DNA sequence: ACGATAGTTGCATTTCTTTTACAATTACTA
DNA sequence: TAGTAATTGTAAAAGAAATGCAACTATCGT
C-alpha cells in the first residue's frame, strides 16, 4: 500500500477541474460528462492510481464509462500538467497527481512492495542546476529509490 | 538517440560475465550458451537498450536465440545487480547497465526525445539521507527529469 | 567419462495492457 | 437551433511479456 508522506499543502491553487476546463477550452476540445467524471474521480484519489483501479472505482459508483475513455483522457491530464506517469509496475502504468505537489522521491521496498514518498530540498537544487547549467526547461520529474525498508530488514527478509 | 555523459570509469571491477556466472552458481542455475551470448551482447551495448534492439543485434550477428530467452534472462541480470529497468517508453521497457556506474539522473527532452545523463553529488547525498534517517537499505535508483532541451527551446518548438 | 536429473530452450500460445477503426452520439459555436 | 467536428462505446487489433510443453542439455555424483 503506497503511503504518502510528501503531500503538499493542497491550499492556494485552482481546483484541478478548472485547470482541466481551461486546458480543454484552449485546445478547442470538448468538456464532456465522461471527462468530467474521470477527472473528478482521479482527484478524489489521494494516492497513486492505475487505469484499472480508476475504472473499478467508477463502476462501483455506478458510473458506466469505458476504459477507452479513461485511456483517452489520461494523456490530456498529463499534457495539462495535472498528473504524470510515475512508474510502470505489474505490467501497467501507475499515475500520480502533480499539480500542487512538491517534487518528491519515491522509495520502494522490493520486499513488501510499499512505496513511500520523501521530499528533499536537494531535489529542487538539482532541478535548478540542470536548468541553469544546461539550459533545459524542466516540466516534470520522476525519482525512485529502490531497496529494502527498515521493517523488512528487521524481519530478516534480507540479511 | 540517448547520449551518455555520466559513464563511470569502467576500470577496477570484475567483468560483468564473471559477476553473472557467480550469481548463476550461487543460485544453482545453469550457465548456458544462450545466457552467455545474451549477457555478452548486453555489455557490448554502451547505452540504454530494449528487448527488441537486443534481439535484432543478436540476429544480425547470426545468433539465433528466442526472445523468450531474453525475457527470461533479463530478470536474472536485474536480480544480480548488473542492469536495471530504467524507463518505460513506446510501450516497452528500456534497460541500462548499473554495475560499475555511478548513480545519475536522466534528462529527457519531450520534443526531440533525446535522453542525456547527468551526475550530481546531491543524488548520493539524498541516498545517504534516506539510508541514515529512514533506515532503508538502497539497492537502486531511477531519476528522470522531463523537459525541453536548449536546442529545442532555441528552435522555438516551445515558446 | 557417463548417466541421471533438474534446469533451460524454442515454439506456439496466452494473457494483458493500450490503441484504434467505426458508427452513433453530442458539445459547442454562430 | 442547426451544423460540424469532436467524442463515445464497442469490438477488434496491436504489441509486450509471460508461459505450457516437449525436446534438449549443463551439471554433479559416481
């Protein structure tokens, strides 16, 4: 179960749905009920998610829309900077919210498979370094540390 | 085309094939010609690679082994710490050498799709921090920065 | 050196994720 | 409110990765 330590304060930003609407408008696309349902559901999940989980949550709420619509909506949300692909695991992609969240690292335990988030001021420093020294304009970041968590080390799953 | 700035000096370590042999022995597995061919080919590639590229390189050299063997060998190489999954793109996984390489970040241009590598002492510091403060034992790392490279910015692909 | 045995290979098939063609539907603009 | 171009669901396709199986073989003990 992913744990989320590095949540940014969720105050002082536009609601995600407004960002999305504005993006849709700017691109000359359409704000459909299906897209609205998908976007609202995604931002009710306060954790990493994947297509199947999202689809099941919607079905359980009686919202019957197709997976195709989800697969079509995700790239829009990525493009407008609301979410990002965070890691590919168990044969499929996992996503996380980006907008309003500080850059952070994911630390994954290879034994119990839990994922924790950590912030570190040095992440921003590295971004700044790349920006200033190499002239990149950065828009996103994925940082994953792999290893064994204290609990699993204690249980001697790993010597 | 991925560019590789952050290559570590390749001296002063055991040949990868020896590491692999030792791992195979320790696990009671078998050192087959197919495995040897795959491993040697992987360490002749000095860049990121994927299954298809590896398969084609082998075919072009007249080595006719199956993709299944590649798919079965990669987890072994990951498990013994020689390579890692580095990013999932174009619908499939990409790999890179790990053994003998310093931890580094990948900076990906979303326009021209090039991938550059950068080292930064802060990456190690962050690792140490996670290790000391949170008690993890870390074995690997993926760090990807996404944005637009100076060239593409100059060409005004992005305002 | 040889034979037994358990691991490995290639092939074909399967599973699973993600994409897409198409016809019906619908959001948006004038 | 009508016109039009985007969107939807369905079903199928595309593609990556995993796997069952029979034939093969590396390895080990004798």
